[in-house]
C-alpha cells in the first residue's frame, strides 16, 4: 500500500523554480557611488538581496495530546484541524478557547511530516489583550514534549525551538525557525484566556521542481529514494545545510553526498556553488575547511564531480587559483607515500578507530590528489598534474590496515587501493548493516557496487535506511545504528511503557539524545545510489554530454525514472524480460550521447 505521505508530498512539491536574485553588496556599491560624486539612494543603486525561498502554510493533521491542569479549560480545539485562512476575522468561524485560571492549557499538534520553518498563529477577540505562549518544536514527539538542557536534552543550538512568544489581539503572528514535525503550545499566565482561530506550520523552502525521479516494483525503495531527496530539499535553504534543526551550517565534507543528490534530483541549483564558495571565502588554502583536513579534500573532489555534472567551465576556472594552492599544501602531507594530515577525521562513528582513520585518510588523500591531477590537466598545468599523480601512486602503493572500519574499507576501494571483492567480503558485508553510518554509508554502497554486490547493497538500503522509516521518520537522520531497532518506540508516537525512546536515548559525540538531528542531508546516499546503479545513470563526459546507462535490477520486476542534465531530462525505463535480459527504453536530449552497457 502506497504511503500517503509521499502522495501529499508529490502534490505539495509539484512547483516550478523561481529565478535567482542578485546578492551584490549594497553597502560597498553605495560607498563607491558616493566617492564618485553621485547621489546615493537610501539603499544604494542596486536592489536589496532577496530571499528566493517560498512559504507554504500547512494545517496540523492531528491533535496528539492536550491537557488542562487545575481549573483551566479548553474547548473546540478540533477547529485547529480545519481553519485555514491565515487572516483574523470577526465572526463566522469556530474558535478554540483556552482559559487559564490557576492552571494551564497545553496542546501538541502533528503536522504530518518534517518541515523547515515556524508557526503562524491567528488569534480572535480574546478577553485578555496580552497573551504569551511557550512554543516547543520537535522532530519527534519526545523532543516537543521535553525540557531544554542536560547532556542528552533538547537545545536551542542553531535554531530556536523552545521559546516564549507574545501574540496580538485579533491578529496574526509568526514565530520560530527550525526543523520540526510536532509543536507544543502552552498558554502562559494565570487568569488568561486565549481565543485561537488557527495554528499553521509555515513551511519555508526553495520552490524548485523534482526533475529527477525513481520508481520501481518495490515500494519501500521508492519511499527511501523520495525520503533522501526530500531530506536534501529541506536543507537547500540560502545555503546547503547539514541539518534544519541543528547544524544549520555548511560543513564542506558533509555536503558531498548532498551535492550528488542535488544533481540527481534537482539539477544545477545555485545553492551548490554558493555553499562551496562560502567555504573558500572563509578558509585560505593553507587552512583546513571547518578545521578538518579531509573536508578540504572533499571540497576539491566535490568541485570535480559538480563540473562533470554541469560542464560549467567558467565556474570551474574560478576555483583554479585556490585549488592549485590547496594541492601544493596537500602534497606536503604525502611525502614518501605516507599520509601525515593533521586534524584527522572521517565521520563520527569511526572517530575512535585510529587504524581506520589512518587507512581512510591515506586513501582519501590519494583520491584527492588523483582528482587534483585531473583538474590540473584541465587547467593545462602538466607539472602540477604529474606531481599529484606521482604522489597519489606512492600513497596507493602503501595501503594501511582497515582496522575493521567499513568507512576505511570503502575509501580504499574507491581509491583503487583494495580489491573490491575482498574488501566487501572481509569488511563491508560482515554484520550486514552493523557498522554503517548515514554519512559514509553512501561510500560503502559505492564500494559494494564496484565489487558487483548490487543485490546486497539494495538489501542494506532497505534494511538500514528503511528502518528509520519503520520508526516513523519522514527524513533521514544524522546517525543511525541498526541496534537501535531493538524494542524501539516510534518517533511519531508517545513512547509506550517498556519501549525505548530512540530519540532521547541514543546518539553520541555532538549529537547525544534530543540534540540529535533527524533531518541530515548527508544521509541521502541511497537516492544517488539507486539513480546511479539501479536506474543505471553514469556521467562519462563533462556536462552530461555522454552518459552511460547500466542498470542492475537486483531482482526487481521493473524500474523507471528520470535524470536531469543541463540539456533536459533523460527518461529511462527498464524491465526484466522473460529470458532474464533487461529490456530498456531511453529518451534523451539530442545533446546527450547515450552509451548502453
């Protein structure tokens, strides 16, 4: 049975892209005009930078819980599920009345899916002219019902999700900006009455179409593909964020899977270049992006991948000076064929495995220098290209022990430093989803593809990422351990007695308990992987001018979908024929050459 969430989502997001607006510096240009003796308008000569995101208003889908303590009372709260005006009116609509005596009224609303935004509250003619409410936003029921503080408690880090708001009399107020699905409202103050006309979620996002698509005979895989796409869409705000609740930041390494998802689903969106440029502007090539050496390497790799997708040589050339300086810096840490990078980090789940980090960074540096060699050749710098190629070869000649790390094994396979079949059989596949992470899980899937273990990869996608859906998720999480499934309660329900509260109980490092982000773009790897290996799209030449179609049905009866290119979408369908051979139909823009394998 098709999940109704995805049907609603498809309707909501069937929109056309809006054009970008200039974001030039008004202040600098105003000063320039003044120095030239011109008349300076109040805001300079250019229009102010404009936020191109749009806002949609969503009604709550259900009232999860309500409480009136002491002598407080609440009536007619069901109107909050139906009133949908966004405008205060004098009469003709129903109102929810919340009267506080010496007690307090509280209500918990479910908006049906994770969103990025805040709340719009419309009030009626309340007897009390001054009304204050406490608002708590949560990605889970537990978070919305929690107090702030404590080692594993909810926080206001990066976004205000627990705050007090003052409401107008007979008016409209908007408050908050975070990632959430649930909202709890407490009416504050004794002897207070709040007349509430409506509460709607203000869903803020980029108004862009889903150009890429994926549908197959397994509905669970369809839901996983869409969840990954939607997770990244929510994080495509003014910049490409890690998370919409916590980590509203551009983490340059983390966005690598996100950028690939943007390409596979939304096409060449401006948010990618803005985010990569922000990192370049904040960190000189002699410093590590976000303070982590591997993230500077991922920045360069991502630029090369983005160029292969867009073919935008002008934008790539803007990176030349910085990238060449970065490569000269990286070469210092590859002398003698042994990587010696400082600020050592792959991802959080592998952060205590020193051998795994050593092995992974040796492989990642080799990957980065190979990438740098390719870029240097594009920029006609053969001397730098040769230096990078020789250093990469020296690193590859001295592979290090994985230390049992699936992250390190995956990077070694991708760098060409380990036999794919042996790495898959000896490290990645044992234990199944145990040891997977939502970030590096994508590279593990890619390594399994290189080893020919396509069916095993699809099974891991269904088991690991699908488990989050089984717990009520509508977006993929910052981290997930398959062991959390044991006796787990759902995040979209009150956790029953005897069950484990997954959101409050688990998480580690910087994401303990309710601080854990349940919408993290780096977890979108299955979306890219399914488009690349099941639908079978592989970019062979910059700008998608040549694309290979190499499907792997992995036991599926059929698969169909689209892949966006700079020249339009490729339409693809595959089905298993009676003889077991794959029958394909492919329609591509005339500028795109299709190679079938």
